[in-house]
C-alpha cells in the first residue's frame, strides 16, 4: 500500500490551495475542480477535510465524474491514463487537475466541457 493512500486529504489540501493561489487562482476554483471530480458538494468536501479522511476513504466515497477518464497527461513524469492502480489513478487525476488550474488553464477545459 502506498503511503499517500493513508495520508489525510486535509494534510495535502493546504498545499493545493497555496499552489493555485500563488498562480492567481482561488480556493473556490480549487473546490470547484475537486467537487467536479468527486461528486461531493461543498459541505461534504469540508466535512471530509474536518474529519481527517484519508485519500483511500475520500475516493472510496466519491462518485467520480464520468468524464474523469478524459484527464490525460503527466504528473511528476507519470502519465495519469497509464496508472494501473485505480486509487492511485484517482489521486493522479486530482493532481493533474490542480496542476492545470495552477497553470491558468480555463475552467471549461479543466472540467472537460465543450464550449458551444
């Protein structure tokens, strides 16, 4: 079992916030990306953060967005679409979305929506 699986989401979340805010994005945008991926509403996300939920528990309760499989690219040299462990892949999806947000990518593209 990888150490990240038993890490509390609340321990990593502040690093996500710092990363996106340093690049001019907001905590609200970050939360929007997380809720899009997991299916959690804002209250449920906050409850998980307050409860000290691990990544394993967090993603076990998530209703992953059906478009999550459209998330592709590399995080730390690892292609997210090639990750074999389902839990690790979900964590990498989250990492990739946070990276895209921090890099200034448009929300419509981050959330894998097509502009009509």
